[in-house]
């Protein structure tokens, strides 16, 4: 089965071969990195359309180039669908990436050197939440909160004490590696107590939020940023949502503040994924992601693994491998040999470097997109256990690799891929 256009094979056989190889990898392995997913055929079609051919700097009806009539229609449609889906007062659909969205949000409400309180990357926060090597940590005076040593969960009393002491202009909440529900109401209370604005980054959980599987920060926060892939299952891109009072500042911070020409093929694909996310099936899909994660976590616990916080409320979990004598890097490499793709990840209060880590971060969005459910999660959890409990046994990895391929054949990533 092939989905490579004949003209690409003729024009650039090397790139064609690379894409074919990646299709094979995604088809025959279990993608369990929680920030990855399979975009729909409609999204991919739109991303590869002629909408990539044109510049459209500016906003609808205010472009700096002529010939943007259809691009205005596409962006307006994305805005309308986004506002309806997320129930937000204002949405900017132009940010290229989650980092672009966060950069624009900061530039909209902060001055260089302002104080910000965000989640420590070592505890589950994102690079853009104040990492010193990142623009966020270089341009602004970031302070970090983490999780409790006792239960590895957010300690809102401790965060409140930090905020009172630091008096930040902005508080950022949201995470890349936190397996529990975030209480946005408590963050709002803390922000109000210290006179700070509140920004939430829901890149990982945006699909769960849409389906009611996680509390919604949109009515609560001043600014909400997110990517449009991950659990939303759209194109690689991002959005910024805000109250109407901040709309002008956000729009100016995106363009001309931090970006120039918008990627109109990407914006049109966002409109497609917003429409897909309004379906009943999408909500059921999000519920299944959470059910699958719960069963996978339970299976790993039964197999003797320690999970940070003791489990998960969302789409991911952090597995502490300290007592297994394995680093996260080694574990991820072993699992990849067996056809299971996860990423190494630091755990709270990790003693190993971020390059090595003491943990891995499995997730269920992509597996759920393929149609896998609870029974498959139990099988996969036991495969993970077999591989990591016998790290020197190559035969086990080869055996499981074959079993993984057999399972993947039952759950194709695109049933009618040859009909593109």
C-alpha cells in the first residue's frame, strides 16, 4: 500500500523514499509519545494544498498583499469555528507553534524584565515557562514553582506563598509532563490575590478540555494558549485565546510583533480540525483516551512499576525507573527496538540530567486514534514490562516487535490511505 504521489517519486525519489519509510514506521510501531498524534486525512490534504502558495500578511480585510480574498474566508472560518468550539471571546489562529503562541502572549502583556511565575521544566513545565536557556527565561524574570515531594502533585498553598513573595505580573499554569488535573480556579484565586494576570498553556490537554474530560480554563484565565496537534489531532500549529479586552494587544503581538506571513495552509487545516472536534465522535474519542491511559497506568502498576503521583487523570503518565536500574534514555531506546515509541522524561526531583533522565512518559492519544481500547492497553503495558524487566534479552525485544506489528495490522492508521 502506498500513498506517495507519483509525481513526487519522479521529482525527488530520495524524499519520496524518506516519506515512505516514515509511513512504515508510523504504521508498524506503537506511537506512545503523548504530544504526538495522527492528523486526519482532511487535515493533511489541506496542509498540502495550494494555499501554501501565497503571502497573506496582516489580518482579514487588512492584508498587505492583494489577492487574499479566499485567505480571508479561510481565516475567518477558522476564527468562527475556534470561538464556537472553545467558547472564547477572541481567538488568534496565526501562531506557527506553541512557542510562537507563548512568545506572543508574553509580548502582549509584559515588558522585558517583568516578573513571571511558571512551572519548573524539571517538574513538568514547558521550556517556554521560564527555562533559562529559552527566550522566556532570558527576556523575563521567571520564578518557578514545582510539585510537592510528598505526593508529586501541585501544592497550591506553596504556590500561593511563592506568588505573595515574588509578586509576579503574570502567572503561567499548564504543563508538558503532569499526569493530574490542574485546578485553574485555584490559580485564578492566587493571581487575584497578588494582582497578577493568569495565562494557561493547555497544549497537551486541549482535546480533553473540549470534551469535558478536564476543567476548562477559558472562562477563568486572561489568556489561553495551545497547540492544535496533540490531543486536538489537527495540524502542527497553535492558537491564542483571550478576553475581548486583550484582543487588540494579542493580535498586535502576533503580527507584526512576533510573526510576519501567516501559514495559510496551516490556518485552513486548523479550521478543518476545529470542525472535526465539534463532532460527537471526537468527544467519545477523548473519553477513550482517558480510559486507555487509566488502564495502561493500572497495568504498569500491577507489573511493579512506580508512577509519579501514583497514576494519571489525563492522557499521559510518568514512569519512574529508578528501582529498575535503567535510565529513561536507555529504556526509551530498548522499547523502540521492540516497536514501542516513548520519550525519556525527567521525573520530579530527578537526580539524572535532562539528557539521561530517570523516567519515561507514555501516552495514549495516538493509540486511541487507531481505535485501540482497554484490552490493547493491558497487552501493551505487559509488553513494556517484559522489555524493561529484561533489558539484556534481545530475543524478547525481537519477539515483541513481531507481536507489535501484528497488533498494528489490526488497527491501521488510515484505513483508506490508498484512496487519497
